[in-house]
C-alpha cells in the first residue's frame, strides 16, 4: 500500500512540474515542445491539460509548427485525448483542427506571429504522446508543402488572411481527412480572389483560384473551382466520403484578400437510396443537385433521376443505367439503343416485338376459333 502511495505521489509531483502554469510561453525563433511524461514513464499522464503559446517578434515572418511523432488515444470526434492548434490573431483564437490517433497532422502556419497549442488527456489509455518543433518562415515559404489535416472540424484560409492580401506565386494544398463513415461539409465564409477569363471558357479562373476535389489527390473528381469576389457566397460543398483535397494558387500579378473556409464532418447514415459503393452522390436528392429527384442513377456520371422508371442492364451503364435520366422526358421510361448509343425510349424495342408477336398470336388464335365455329355453323 505504501509503494502504491509513493508511486502515486511521484506521478502527481512530476505532472505538476510539467504543467505547472496555465500557459507555457515560447518567444524564440525556434523551439521544441512535447506532451508531458512523468519521470521513468513512457506514456503521458491522465487528466492533464497543457498549453503552449508560441509568439515571435518579427512582424515580417510567420510560424511553422511541425509534428515529428504523434500517438494519442483515438476516439470518436477526438473527445478523449487530443491536440488542438489555434491561429492567434489579436484577441481571436481560430482553431486549425483537433487531432488524435497516430497520423502526423500538419504542418501548420500562423497567419500572424502567434500559435497556441493545447494538449488534453482524459482518464486512462495514455499513449506515447507527441513531439513537435517550430521555426520562423517568410510568407513565401507558407504552403511550400501540402498540409495534412486530420480533424472532424476546422478552418483553412489563404496566406496572410485576414490582415493582408495573399502573396504572389503561392501554391497551397490541404489534404483534409475526417473519421471513417463520415463526409465533409466545406463552407466558404469569405472570398476575394483575382478573376480572369470569361465564365464558361477554359481560361476562366486560370490566374488565381480555389480548387476543391472529392478525394485525397489532384486526380480525384473536381467539385468546384472558384475565383473573383463573391457577395453571395457559394453554397456549401459536400464530399462523398472522408477526404477533401483543396488547392489555392496565385500567379505573379494581381492579389486580393483571399478566402477563409470552415469544414465539418458528420456521420453517413445507413439506409439511404444509393448503393453503398457509390462515391457520389450517396443520397438522392442531394444538397447541391437541382433536380430534386429521388432515384440514384448513372448519366455520364453518378446522378439523380426521376423515380418510377426502369433499371438498365447493358454495356452502356457508364452512360445510362436507368431511364428516364435527368435530361429525359418523364415518359421515356424504357432502356433502348438509338443509332448504337444507349438511350431511353417511350417503349422497349424488345417489349414492342413481344407485344406484336403476342398480338399476332391472339389474332391468329381468334381467327382459327372463328373459322372452326363458322365452318361448324355451315355444316349444320
């Protein structure tokens, strides 16, 4: 019993030594930080909160925070043990994301000269924790590498936002990942980006732009490309699954204030109308679909079609697997081929032939019966 008390006392004493202040301040141009570990232990303690504020004095530089190791208890929405990063701009603390599990998050850049790092653990299941380092960088170095965000909620913004215009020649990429069985809602709250080219042409948004893709790489399905100054902000964009790939790029000429966007995740519900292996849409009607119909279908890509039609089973499913399609007349409910191309018709060619044969057979049968009856009457 005495040994247990001594161990408990040592743990509590060590914990107090590691996080004995409300906030641990760093003011040097570079440094290291890590989760607390009581002496002679390899795991971070339970029921602990530590805060580190990193502040640099050079107003022409920014902070980059990079994690070297990361191993925290992984639980739903990171509510057990977590690290949360805040971009400090004056009195505001803007969350860049809350993280747990074993995947390395970041790196993270400050928009001004201060970052706040918060570590918190609950009761039990302590792991190895994290180690991280920070240093100062010039604005041009921001977004030099892709930023990996593994969080259920957070925000991203263009470099220098909201205090200055974004720099020339930046290429920022964010790879956002949420928990399994969730999808994301990406909501742009402010946007002022140089616009060039005419809408509907290949040159539109070719100077500075914000690009959003449904997945984790540049080759995944394009959801939207934005530029210009939007008084009426775009509708929220939804991912089909747990990944979004976002890119902000500027050229060497005109700059503007940039953008800020919030992302959040919510669990994919079961029992929806689309097949489980479909990436998009997973539900009809979908939020950004204008047809407001309820049948999942394929019309040169996953789409939503008019209900009450017919499923098609042929080699043209990449162009059509259901009739009627969104662009078809509602009466075109049958799968057919027109000039060798999958299409939708008012009646099926196979069914029409079958009806013709059936009708011919009925007529022949009635004629035969009438002939026999007539001949029988003649004999009488």
